[in-house]
C-alpha cells in the first residue's frame, strides 16, 4: 500500500499470497459464468472519452455528498458521518435517550445512505451535526467520484478513468451480437480495474480508490425475460431481504428462488437465475454467511426494474459484494441516441402476423428539395415522433394543408400535405425490432476476497498449547493447493520432490516446498495460516515403502499414499471430485494426529459433547449427531461474527436463539417412540 510510505489512503497492493487468491477467484469466476453460460468476454479500456460518461449520466449523477471540517479542512462523506454519529449517540449512556429517540436514530442510520443532497442538508441541521473533532462543518455539496484526465498532449479532450465496466461492454454490444451470430439472448463479460475517488477510503479492501471488478451484461428481449436454465436453479434457497421486510425492520427470509420469482418478489426469471448462480458461486468460494437485499424504491435509478445486492457478513457488518440489477434498456437507448448507431435487434415471429400499424408516407424527394441540407433531419424527426404526435400532424395537414414540425435542435419547419400522410394500415409482419434490456451482475473482487478470508479465519491450539491461525480456504481459492514438507533437508529427498513438483505442475496443481530446519509442526502452522489445504510429508520411511502422507488442513488427519498414486489423489482432492472422507476409506490413516487435533470443529464438538453428558444425545444416529454438532459449530461462528459486526440486537438475538435451539435438539435426543 502507498499509505505506509506516502500517506495516500485507499490504494492497496496484493502480495504473493493475496495475488494468488485473487487470481484463483477470477479464474473460478470465469469457469463458473463465462464458460458455463457461453458468454462473450471483452477487455475494454480504463481511460474512457468524457462524452461516454456525459451520455450515461455519470458526469451529472455519479456523486457522493461531501462536507468539510471548517477548522482542519478534513473531508467527510456525509451519509457515513451521520451513520457514525447515530451509532455514537445510541451507545452513549449519558444521553438517556427515550425508546422513541433510539428508534428514530436507528431508522436514520438505516436510511441515510439513500438520501440525496437536499435530505442530507435537512438531517445535518436537525441533529446539529459536527465533525468528529467537534468543529463546525461546511455546507454539504455533491462531489463527483470519477478521476478526470486529459487525453492527448493538447489537453483539450476530456477523459475519465472508468468507475465501472458496464459502459465499455454496452458500447461493444453490436460487435458482440455479430460475434454471437446475431442470436439473442446472450451475455457480455469483462474483468478489469475500476477507479473511484472515494472521499474517505476505509475498512481495508472494502472501500478503496482502485479495485478489480468482474461484470456481466446479459442482453435480453424486454418482452420475454424468461431464462432457458431457470428450472435448473428453481429450488435453490436464498436468504432474501425484500424491501417490504426492510420497511418492517425484519430480517431476511429463507426462500426458494422459484417461489420468489413466481410471486413477484424478484422481478423476472433472468434476474432470479443470476441471483441463484451468484449465491452458488459465493458458497463455492467459501462464503458461509450471505443474504440478498433488495433496493428500496428510493435507492433505485429511475430506469431500473429491480435491484438486489448480495451482501456478506463481515466484522464491519453486512457488506455488498455483488450487485444484480435489471437496468432495462436505458444504456443502449442513450448511447444510440447520442451516437446515431442502430442498437435495435430484429426478432422473427414463428408465423407471420397481420398487425395494424401507423404508416408515415413521406415524399423524400420533395422534402430534400425543399429543405436541402436539413432534409435528413426533417425525415428523421418525422420517423422519431410518437404516434400521437404523428396523428396530430396528420390532423393539422388535413385541416390547413400545412403543419409545423419542431426539429431536434429546436428549429421549426413547415410541412405540406404533399410531403407527409399518416394513416393506420393493416399489414403482415414477419417480426419486430426491439432495444434489448440489460441484466447486470457486478462483482467486487476485492470485497469477495476479504469476505472469504474473514469468514474462513479461525484459531486452534497446537500440541504445545500455542494458538495458531488457520485459513480454511477451499482448494479452488487457496493460493497453493499443496505444500511439500520433507522431514529433513537431506539430498535424498530432492529427486522425489522434483518429480512430485513436475507431476503436480502438469495437473495444474500449485505447490510450495518448505524444507527449512523448523519442526514439522511449525511448518504445518506456516502453511495453515496461508490456507494451504493439503500437505505431502516425506519421512525416512518414504525411501523404503515409496509412500508419503497427505495431511488435511482442517482436521489434521493424515493418510499414507503410494508415491505413484499421490498426485492422482491430490488432483482429485483439489478439484473436489473426491472428499478427504472418501480418501480415508481407500488409504490407511497415518498416526494418531486426528486425536491430537484441537480446532474449531473439534472444540465445537467437545462443547456439544460436554453439554450432552448425561443427556439423550447418544440416542441420535451417528451421522445425525455429527450433522447437529457441525451445525452448532457453524451457528456459533455466525453469532461470533455478528457480535463483532454492526448487526442489530434483533438479528443477534435471533442467531443466539437458533444456536440454543440446535443445542437443545442435540441434548434432548430423538423423539421417543
């Protein structure tokens, strides 16, 4: 980070481990979305001509409300400052707030992020807002978050560093459609760096000025937003926090996405399909605590049909990691209007249809002769006016023989009867033209990486009683899949290590060798704290039996596998085509490490077992009891995370109640016959 050297916040570098995790997340994203759904991937430029963002509305509206400390000059994002002030007052016991006052502060903290400049001005005055240092604040004002630059040495062409990837994908729509052989619907995808000049960068990777996005723009017929694969995910369950539940200050409800689309909670099948796929993707990356929050009416852009955020629980509270929005046809409409490029798509009917249309007959020769260089503008305006306006022109022409027509630049011309006639006619049509709607899932890769790492972090006690950090990263995301640990630095292990590395590289399995003089326990701890899921241990017996041990990170259990098969087994484990439990049934378990392991799951199991002493817990079938104990451990983790985050008392109480119910179920045993 440049902050440590130059004092500039919001800019972070990824080291070797972080870079590997990020690269694995991106590769997994490509496989999960681009490959599976046959998307068209493009790579667009970071520097974008200013006219693009003028057209899209970013220059006018891509802003946050800012204010300054009048004494120190420090800048603040006003909505975040209000949130912090509300939280400060809620926790200040000296204020002796009434329940009504506490309720108002909670509601303000919940809604202030949606407020625009006028509402924030009123809030600032109503709560007598001061800076954190207690100084007066300036009048709030809109601050544009885009980085502005000049393109070319003359400095006359204005450009911006892109704050999102969507515009680059949308501008390439016609080329992508041609590449996709003109078939609709289809999706364009892009991975790249985006830039936002954040007022107050904070919270590590959660709010930065330069970050990686992965975006999808799915182009679909606005008349038919069904999805061909929707039935394959219809039964996927999501935690949905609809706008109605938010208004009632209720938590998320667990629902099947098919039911949510059917009853209109989620606007359409395409939006629902991507919500389910996003959930499955995040869970496959290792995210455990996830919900989908629907944008309230005052949060959504005027052109949007429906928007949902995939939010992950962190120690900072619920954090948006993916936004899934139905942007309708707004972007294609404004860019087509500004550039004159035809963005329409032609849809052929199964059978020709006879339809009634409003036909506008023009005498192009007469119009061009009369208006000369303005002839094209007149013809375009006649074609562009609404049906109501066209009928009004016809009425005027029929009554007076002439009619005024206002051009796009504001000038007015007079049409004559000979130039234009308008009438309803019936004709056969083979199809129709439409401007596609866009459904956009946008992934903040840095935020996803942060959520994965925080939710996978835990501590365990080693044989010497020392606390050791562990990242339970899944093999897909882990920076290295395998660590090779010879018990000594003897040259006799070198040929074996070289051969293993070669075979693992051929299979695409990343590996790390640690042949230092540290004890094997300390070397296990080293690789555990960077999330390596499997270790190969080479010991003196390896030279005799031509076998090594594979250690699984979370359970610390080990199996003895012949060297001839060890790469094959590790490939299956890393690709998740074999579980370690399945491997335990095929190969002998090595040593008594499993009995010594004291980790998150082991501690949870011991606690649950202790509570079950003298109870009916042993009456449960072994597999049911194991599942209950696993659920208790997971729910305990959730409670711990929520207590460290800005979760409401109601959400924490609900999570604690669920934990207690699981414990009670375990100790009560199965229902008696």
